[in-house]
């Protein structure tokens, strides 16, 4: 049994100015997932890393599609199953979107650098599906997005999305706007 925490809560009650808390969003259709991606795009800038987790069919690529729309990049975002990464250049003067499917990336970041993406990662928005344990060394600052289906459900379109900002970049960013 652990001893109870001494001296009350670590943070003052009410609003914390520390790392942003998890934001939970319930999405009830693929279109809403896309819309969430479009909203997410407004929070992103060059150098940002977004890590998407969730089982096959959770909606990671669907979310990324909306993100690409929100960023205004060229080319349809599709499931990059047969390529590890795809670069979508901006149609305007924004950052390109680098969409990575790390599922078959075994060697972590080294392998990714070997891909010769012809784009500077620090100048891009990078979205990685299945990247856990593989791409964290890119930056300490990352936005983690976990997508869960309702338990035991295979037909429903309800998804629970949990967004967590990590590192200094996200300590002050207001991720809660995503829930609105
Ligand atoms: N709420 C939802 N959000 C996202 N996708 C959904 C949702 N409900 C049903 N779907 C369907 O689930 C599938 C998700 O596929 P995809 O985005 O490729 O998932 P992943 O990249 O996580 O494997 C799509 O066929 C989509 O139409
Ligand atoms: Mg996918």
C-alpha cells in the first residue's frame, strides 16, 4: 500500500498553468473526426509532432485527412500502408505535412532519416501513426492523440479521443479548444 500523498494536491485547485491536461472528445462519425482534424490543424505549426495511437480502423488516417485539409496541403491523405511516409506540400505558405505510418518502421528514427523525405522535419508538421516507442527522440514536445472505440463495439461510429500535450511547447497551448 502506498502512503497517501503528503501536503495535499501538488497543484492549486482550479486552473493549472502547468502542462495542459488531457482533453477528451467524443466523436460520433467519420465526418466529425475529420472536422476534429481540421480544428487540430489550427493549433499546429512547423516543427510540431503529433503521435496518433489506436487500433487498426480507429480513425487515425481519417483524423489526418482533416488535418491535411486544415493545413491546406496538396494531395489526398490516404493510409500510407505501403509507404512509410508521405510528404504533402503546402498549397500556400504553411508547413508541409509529413504523414508517417510507423507500423513497419522497426529501426526508429534512424530509419526515418534514411527515408530521404526531401523535406526538413523541423520545418514540417509531422503526424505519425503507430509511432509509440519509435519516434519520441524527434522531440520532447509532442501532441499525443489516442483514439479508442467503445469497448466491445465493432460497428458503432463512436470514438473517444484523448489529446495530451507533452513538453514545453504544449505547456501553455490551450488544447481544450478542441473540445469546443
Ligand atoms: N467516428 C469515426 N471516426 C473515424 N473513422 C470512423 C468513425 N466511425 C467509423 N469510422 C470508419 O472507420 C474507419 C477508420 O479508418 P482509418 O481512419 O483508416 O483508421 P486507422 O488509420 O486508425 O487504421 C473508416 O472506414 C471510417 O469510415
Ligand atoms: Mg491508418
